[in-house]
């Protein structure tokens, strides 16, 4: 009952006492009926008979007069208690005890510029207005603030609303110092957390105010959102959706910046790809992007003549990074309504050269020579340096120094060499196999394939097989799948791959399932012969990649090594499999940096160099041991540290100290989510449709604050009550005059 009164009256405390006053007219009426003692005498019999005829009419008139007087008292009570017929327009801060919980959207899109303000600044203005209105009725309201970025950790929790809170909010929620995040956040998770927070208390009237820009993309999972809102309102909580943005604006976003950074070498052109998306509904023309290296603009022109609405375009360009060091690249556009998504970052660790180890098991070493010529015939152009070894060389060289390892026509490997190679691949190294006459299939199947658990991705047949010539077909001998290592070689403009001739190959075992989907072993077929036999495979092993080709690297079983496509294939193959474990990770802003250290190599001290809008900050961490984590080398424990403050986009540096007190830097790139750049709004009509006909849900348009004060609804009902009360008073006086006794006035001559 208290909740119902609180939702229909400004001053519900007056209602109970006012209802008691309704008995006053009835009591007075009854007293008047009992005022005189009835004395019957003969002279009154005639008058009583006359009264009996008018008794029913008089009774009805007296009851009508009583009803008018009751209505007058009721009208006065309603006027004092300030009745509101539409609770949705009632002032939120009224006499009853209420708890106002605000769920504030602080995702990246709330940074949208709108003239001199932002969507987030408008949200803070609304929250301050809520608190100011509640402070006019001290000791009746409580206030809580949840941020969508961490809804389970209230920013303010159940604070009494008074002038002190208003002053504190004005200080802490100042748009100049209190900023929203750069993250993509889940409105569903925020609503669920708010529901849990509200469920902790049910003794007061509860209101949930969701202050957000309400983008259309946030409502893709509309069923889950409507369910979450319904669960909240089912607990007698009113939900108030407060919009901070009135109309959608066009926006351009840099959505991606990628390249084969794992093979970046000093002075060698590095091919990068940048993607832009037009997030609006209007065509844009002459879009220019700038490229920066360590904050210095590079003289590269990237121009997009036009970008269609709701479409994405890409552009490839080359950068030549002269020094062998870590470079911080950035591609950016001119600022627009959301400048934060106009830039994309990429960290590049440039080496003097890219060392590749080629292990050839044949007596002549011809296959290794062909691969080396393809990769490093001109090291100044490719940046690749090759080392050719026999199988025993795997045990003599530190494998972690090589970007990739090629095994060409290797008969078999020593047990310790195979173990070293397995660790290398699992840690992120790239491994490429080429077969030949020296391959011993029994060893490959038992020790390298190991029923799908080893370094070789397939089980081989017992012996090589010839590919018979077929003059009746025009199909090429080699049919490749869509894959990065063949991307340049496919299409009508590149017919070289179609002219490759295959004469001999190693077939897979007869009982080995050819269909990748049916096999379910995470081995992918990249190329097949015209007979349908698979011939090139890929397998992910740990953090590394393995590619196996079941024909030779030299022109013994094919003529590929003398085909113009061979050099391009080998270079793209190296780019794909090359080791990428030098700490150049890419993550979304807000994700933590997980640091794992081997205490045999590193000290506990860790420094994080984090980017700021106007510079850089240094944070020092202390890695702690994890007793349950065993290092890859087998002994001891791991050291672990976590850095969570990664909201600012840019490139972070993780600085470690090895046991020789020499610092080592690892770069981590953090970019904003491209989805946040889609500023399309969910209209009020669509929101209402998705949420259903729920009277406990109100949707407030941006720029209006009358729902906070409730003045419009209150003044309208008060004016109506005043007019109604005037009519009741006049009617009561007329009826009272009619029912009262009025003796005729004595004549002037009497």
C-alpha cells in the first residue's frame, strides 16, 4: 500500500489522515438527526402525514448533500496530498522513501561530439539534476550510481540524497575530469547487475534510471534485453530509460590495420593494409589517412575517392622502416564526431634480417638450394637470410633464433632433435615440410604423425605415386584453396599456378579420411591434385603453424621450382608461418595484460609504459609466483603479474629485467572496437516495441527534464482539483440552502 500511495501522490503521508476526515460529514449528519427528542401530540398528526409523502425525496436530497460534503473533504485531501493520475509523469522525488539507482553507460560511443558538448556530458548533467531535485526533500531519498564498465562495483551505493551529496556529485561527475571509457560494453550485463543490486533491498520504492545513448547495435539481442528489463519490473521496480542523444550522426572509423609484421626487416618494404568503414547513411568523398611512425608523419598518401554508406573499404601500402628496432605505427583520419575511432595502432618489431633454417636430408641438398634462392636471392629486397644444415644441425643450433624452419626430404630425426623441434613449434615457431625420395614413411607415421599428435599432420602411404598425364582434361594439376599463401597467385590475372605440372607425390594412407570436416583433427587441406588427392596441408600446433607439402621442393617430382609462381609462393608461405612470439600482441582496450615469466630467466620487477592522451605513464608491478603453474622447461614455478588499466588506446610497453639486469621490452597494441563507431540510434518506437507494453517502463527523450521535476503533471491535476472543488462548494451551498428552513420575512407594515 505504501508503494502504491508513493507512486500516485507527492505527499502520501497526508492521505491516511485525510481519509479519516471523510467520516466528519457523516458524523455531523448523524448528530443532526439525533439533535431533538421526538414528542408526538395530536396537533402534529396532520403535519406528519404530509411529511410522509415527501420523506423519500427529502432523504435523497439529504444524502446528496452528505455526498457533496464528503467530496469536498476528499478534494481538499487530494489537493494537499497532491494527487497525480499518471504515475509516469509524477515527480520522481516525493515524500515517500525512495531508492534511485542510476546505471550510467560509459562506453566509447558516449564520447560522441554534439556541438560544444558530448553524449556523456549530457548524461552527467541528468544525474546531477536528479540529485538536485531529490535534495529538495532531504531524508526521503537514497541514491546509487552504477557504471556500465563495472556494474558490480557501485560508484555510489545507497547514499542519502542531500545538499552534501549534490556537491560531491558535482565535483566527481565533472565532465572535465570524469571521462567515459574507450571500451565496448554490454548493456545486458549492466541490467543484470543492476537487477542483482536492487534485489538486495525491497523495503522502499525503487527506481532504475538507465542513462545511455541507446544505439541500435546494443539491441540486436533484444529478447535477452527485454527479459532482463521484465525481471526487474516484476519486482515492483520502475525502469526509466533516459536517452542522451536525439539523432544519428555520420561517422568514419578506422576498423583495422594489419600486415605481415612477423617478417619485418630493416630497409625492406613492409606491406600493410588499412580498412575504413563509413558508419553513416551518406556517401563520403575524398577521405585522406595519414601514417605516423613513432609520432612522426611518414610521406605516404592514402586517399579514398569515395566510401559508400554502410560499407567498408581497404587500401594496401608499403612502409620502409630503416632501423632495426621496435616501431609504433599509427594510421589516422581527421577528427569527426567520434575522434577516438579515427586512429588505429600497430606495433612492429623490425629485425636486421629474418633468419630461416633449411634442413635438407638428401645427399645433394638441391631442395634446400631452390628454397634459399627463392627466399634470399636478393636479401636487400626480402630481408631474409638462410642457413642450410643437415638433420644433425637441429641439435647444434638454437632454434628460437630462426623465424621459420624448413625440413626438406628428411629421412628421419633423432629423438632429441624431434623434441627440440616440437618445443619450437609449440612456442610459436613456423615449420614447413617437403617430401622426397629419402622420406621413410614408417618413421613418419609412427614417430612424427603419432595418430595425429605429432609434428607431421597426415599419415603417409607406403611409397610415392606417379600422377598420370591426362590429355583429355584442361584442369590444372594443382588446385588450391582460398588461403593467404595462395592469395597473390589466384585469379585470372595470375595464370602461373595453373601451369604447374606435378609428376610425382606422396599419397596419404588409404585409410586416412580425405574430408576435413569428417576427420575433425584440425588439419586443413590447402591444395589437391586434379585427381582429388590432397597434397598440401596446414595444422596449428600450440602457438605455431605447420605446413606440409607431399611433393619435392626441387624439380624432381614437379616443375614448380622453375615456375615464376614459386618465389611468390615461398615468400608468402614464410610470411604465414613465420614465428610471431616477440610480444607484439593486439588486443581490445580494457583487456588485461597477462604477464607470465620464467624465474630462471627474469626478475620479479615489471614496468608498464602506458600511453596517455598527453604523454606516457610508468607503472611498476611485482610479479608473484604461481605455485600451480609449471614452466615449459619442466621445473620450478612461473611468475605472474596482471595489468588491468588498459583503457587508453595505443601501444603499451612491458619492460622486463632478465637475470643479467638487462631490460627487455615487449610491445602490446590496444585498439578500440570498430562496433562502437556505429552511431545509429534505436528509436523510441522501436524500444517500446522491443520492450512490449510494460507500464513500469518509461522512455525519456533527450533534452527534457520535466520528468525529473514532475511540474507539468502536478500543475495540471491541481488546477483540475481547484475547479472541481469550487463547483462542489457552490453545489453544496445551493443544496444546503434548499434543505434548510427559511421563515418568511415580516412585512414592513406588521
